C-alpha cells in the first residue's frame, strides 16, 4: 500500500513536470516566432536603407551597416548551455559580416 501511494505521488509529480515543460515549450515557441518577425522586419529595414543609399549617391556612406567590418563584435563563446540562443547569435554575426559558408567552421 505504501508503494502504491509513493507511485501515485511520483506520477503526480511527473504530470506536473510534463505540464510545466509544455508551458515552457509553448512560451519558447512564441518567443521564437517573435524573433523571426523582428528579424524579418530588420531585414526589410536594411533593404530600405540600402535602397535609400542607392537613391542618394551624392552623400558618402559612413553607416555601420554598409561597413560592418569597421565595428568589432565579440564572437559569442559556447558554454554548453542554451545552444539555440548561441546559434542564433552566431548566425546574426555571420549575416552581418556576410560570411560565406565556406569560411564558417563546422563542428561535429
């Protein structure tokens, strides 16, 4: 009888953990969708900016976006935690610097 009570407690705890994990997953997916939307909006703004630069060639461009190599960014170090966020940050840096795929290091 004691074993049956303990089993029910464990099952209840597992159910609670599973529900909590599901909630965190849903929130994470919502945040991921928001980041995708923000990324898309930034790309659209970048395209508008580049178009505005083409339309007014008389002004010299000193933009960081036009010259990404003029700014220094620290490449994020992978600590073993939160791989998805680390990958997101590294892809953003590669995109900013227009890094060709053949120059990216592939880790197995």
